[in-house]
């Protein structure tokens, strides 16, 4: 028997001699009732009544607003099963047992973080499964909750080895899987599979760790919930989360916008569930869905869908060319410009800022893209500030199209003043003068700062071309006036 197997067996024996088998016993009994087609209310009640403390906590959770919104007082386990359902009482019992079994002692932060992630994964997985395999939500919830049971057990009962692993993982550049193998003589995945078999925790957990079962709807629900809970730690706007939103939508048949909304709602629900189960300390470890973060995430997702459309860009350029020779009003010229750069060149935010108030300041005459409505209503920038020159006036005076944020323009970074950063954010942008012959009109601005994508050379070429054509249109308009 190799070192890996010896390590695994030694850890299973050690964990079976810890405080965890009492938890495992409750889990086994609850799992057994699921496998019995005709399990009775009384059988479930008998399992819970063996532990007075567990019974008390199940009743407290059962009387919470989350599970009992009618607030009809539940005083007995039998009544709880009737009022909130057999499956819900079984799920509550297992969850409360897990929290008590692992968090009653002074828990290390690794355990708290993993348990918070497990509850988040469980709620996400359960809500996904409701779309694809109704009536199996509870089984999926438990499988996702216990998906990392080996690691949970280690951090809860690992003693000196847990201290050793924690110290190793704190070192920069350490590969987590190699460190785990060195300390345990096995992997967390193998430990989970070993405990799942030893404690008879159910087939779905084992299947979820098997690549061969990736087509099973229950397994996919569990894995999607687990991966969402992990990606959320990177931020709701992370590239990994964007991919999971698309996967969620394809799997459940909802739109990507609805998928994002459902994922965020599940995160909020996970906080409520953890609190309801008496694990308030876990709530702060589940990623927040603050309204401002949600709005930012939705804006980033919307912006990331914008792609260059050569046909729209060519049509806009053609229309501007015609207006330069045949004439067109200012409103139509600016709208064609904005649409061409936004929908044609794929620039996420485009703004025309003109000299106003007797040429003392720049105000927005037109803008397009996520969040630009506020620019149109409130943006004001003094035209000349000798004590603090800025990039808008510089571009207009120099009659120069600029690509800010690349090495060629690094010497101009001081001209991107704090007020400009507050309005426009950080990152690359294009800026160019708008002229009507020799008459200064204002500046044209564009960026891709919502999604954070880098601007491209092709976009800058298009930006310059649109600037030139609009200049011709405005010059022609000025001559006719």
C-alpha cells in the first residue's frame, strides 16, 4: 500500500476517533431516511429526539421567519415536520449538526471561511437544481454543503498538522495541493471521498468528485454551486464569474441577465440561511451583494457584450461623409458620431464635451454608454486653469488626437487631473479636438473603462477618422450659417 493510501486510511481512522463520528451518526441516520421511500414523520422525529440540544435548535430554526413566515408557533418536532416539510426539517437538522460539530470549539479562520463557502455553494446549487431536477433540491443542497467535508474535518480536528499546513500555506509561492499532500500524505479530495464512504454520506457527493458523472444534472448543479461560491470571492465582476453566469444561463434556460440576478439573490439567501442556522460569524464571509457592487457588475457585464460592428461603423462614416457635402443639423451629426463609435467601433463610453458659458467651461453636449447619463446632466470642467492645466484643454489647443494610457502619452499623465479621474475613472482613453475650421468647438472622448478592456489600435484609427469627418461636417455647417 502506497504512502497516499496509508495517509488516507490513517486520517480516516483518526477522524473516526474524534468528536466527528457523533455528527456522522446523525448524518447517516438522516441519509438513511432519504433512501427509504416510506420513511415516516415519526422516524425522523425519533432520530432528532435522541439529542435534546439538536431538537431545541431545529425548533428554533423552524420558528424563524425564513422557514416559517406565517410565524405560527411550532413546539414539537412532529409539528415542525408537518408545517415546514420532511425534507426541510432533515436539511435543518444536518446543517445545525454540522455547524455545532465544527464551530463549537475555537475554530481557525480556514474552517470558518470554508464553511461559509460551503453554505453559499449549497444555496446556489439548490436553487440551480430547482430549474433542472425539481424535488431533488434537498439532496443537492446537502451534497454541495458536504462537498469539501474532508477539508472541513481536517481544519476542525487536524490539531498540530492543521497548524503546520496553515503555516506552509501562508508562505509566498507555495502550491496548495503539494503542501496538503506533504502534510496529510493524501489530498483533500481523497479524504472527502474516504469520509463519504466511511460515513455513508450519499452517492451524490462521490459522483460530484468524478469527472465521469459531469453530465448528471444533480452533479452539474452541485459543481456549479461550488464554483460560483469560489468565484464570488474574486468579485462579482471577475472573468471567472462571467463565465459561470453564461454556464448558469445555458444550463437552466434563463437569460444571462436573469442568471446574474438569481446568483446574487442566492448569495443574499445564503447569508440569511447561515444566520438562521445560528452561524452569524459566517455571514460576513459570504461575498456581499451591495447595490453599488451589483450595479457595477451589471454594467461591466453589459459593456463586455459590446463588440465592434464593421457594417455599422462603415454606415456611420458614410453618413457623416454625406453630411459633410450635403449638410446636416448638429443633432444628427453628433448622434451619428456617437452611434458610430459606440455600436460600430465598440467603444463603451463616448462623450462630446463642448465649450460653453462663453467658452469658460466644458459641458457635455452628447454621450452614449453605461453611466453616461450623469455626464450629460452634471459634467462641468473649467476650460482654463493656469494653476492646474488638464488634458481637455491641452488636446484642444494642440489640435491633437491622443491615446492616453500608452507609453507615448505617459509624459501627459499629470494633465489627467483628480477632478477628471473622479468623473471618468482610471485607465486608457482617447481624446481629440473638435473643430469647425479654425473655430474651437470642444473635445471628443471615448474609453472602454466599464469592462476594463484595453483599447485597440483599430479603434484609435476609427476614432481619428470619425473626428476628421465630424470636423468637416461642422466646418460645412459653419460656412452655411
